[in-house]
């Protein structure tokens, strides 16, 4: 194999590995699907946290979700005593990283079962799921 071509292929493989590793490292919280969040919301068996800001929350959020912007200073009081309880954080869409504010805050409080609805509220709506307005 020509040395130049070998170098290009090696660099391409390294670049792909770097992208894969950085994508994985960027989200330490397990992804959860819209369908699974819908099931949790209906059964009220998880704490769901909307990290999109109050205006977005008031416009429509996952039913039962908490408005992180309104509770962030008293998050511990809004979470269950059971540190293994399911906590789901979400924001706008797969490119949005704001969810990490709530997920990291819950993790710092000792919660161990934190999920990220990567699809965000945009994916929720695209899947035809109902939202509820803020109060």
C-alpha cells in the first residue's frame, strides 16, 4: 500500500474513533426513548425534569414533568428520598445539552438512575405524544 494512502486511512480511522469516543463521553447518562418516558409518565414511576426554560415549559411539556428553571434551587426537595429512583431529564432536541444541568445536579445529590431523553421535547411532539401546558 502506498505510504500516503496508508497514512490517510489511518488518520481517517483515528478521526472516527475520536468522534465515537467524544460522543460517548459527552453523555454520561443513559438514553431513554420517548416511548419509555411516556410509559413512565403515565405510571408516575419516575421524576421527569424539563430543562427548556419556563417559557417552553409553559408552552407544553411532558405530562407531569417538573420545570427545572423554577425548582433548581430546591431540587432536593422535589426529588424522592430513594436515591435509586428513576430521574429523566430532557431539553429541546438531540443537539441540546441543557438537560445535563438537571442530570448532573441530581447525580451530585446522590441519585444513581438518571436517564436522558435525547429526543427532547421536539422528538416527543414529533412522536405524536401529548404535552401539557404550564400552570
